[in-house]
């Protein structure tokens, strides 16, 4: 998993808990990296999950809720750091539809070694988008946060229903997003 994700998780945690608390938590977790992450490095997802778990324990917050919050944070960073992906998008559904065949294509050009989740989308009815997240990583709640933040970014009023369809070997979730008039 790309180091930028780890660096942004640490930044988000520092904004919530303060740098000293985050440093104290990093000192108590057994990490291969000892908590030293570079934006260009690659790190195991297990370390990200250990960090989220430790931050959740410190904050007395559910891990799933922290993943959603982190998804919101990361989407904001993507908007700030990669505005070209958003330039021709006027709608949240258009942006979500573009992840697999536009955004991930460009990411793979920059980082051919990266292992990305897959996103399949369709529009079952007017004002609805179904997105299926599939990955080896249990980050479906992180995905939900990114999806919600995308809809917020484009000014939509919406609902999201999530059905976790994970198995022992694959993590998957189906999201049904409904625009509210």
C-alpha cells in the first residue's frame, strides 16, 4: 500500500489528537517501520489496520467509523493534490464511474506495482448508482467515506446503503447511492 495513505492517516490523527498523542501511540504499536512512513514507500496494509485500531482505542471510537472518517479525509486530499481528475466532472456519479477506467489507469502508469481495489459501477435507476468494491484489503468502510465525500464535494443530497459481501479471502461491499431530490 502506498505510503501517502499512511502519511495522510498520521496527519488526520494529529489533527484530531495532537502530535504528542500520535507519537505516544506510535511508540506503543509493534510496526515493521517503527511508524516512519514515506509518501513514496510501500507498506503492508496490516500496518494501516494496526494504526487505525490503535487510534480507535485511544479515541474510544469504532474502527469502522474511523475508516469512514479517513475516507472523507483522503478524498479531500485527492481533490487538492489531483485536481485534473475532477476537472471535467460535474456530478458525483460521473466521478465514481471514472475511478476504475480513468483514475486507476493513471495511477497504474505512475505506480505499476500498486495493488488497487476494483470498482464496478452501474446505474440501476434514475438517480441511483451501484458501486461494488472488491479488494484483498478490508477497507470497505474507508471506501464508503471516499464515496460519501465525493457526493458531498459535488453538492449532492443523497443516501448510501452498504451491504458487506466479504468472504474469508476477499473483501467486498456493494453500495447503492440514491440522490435525494
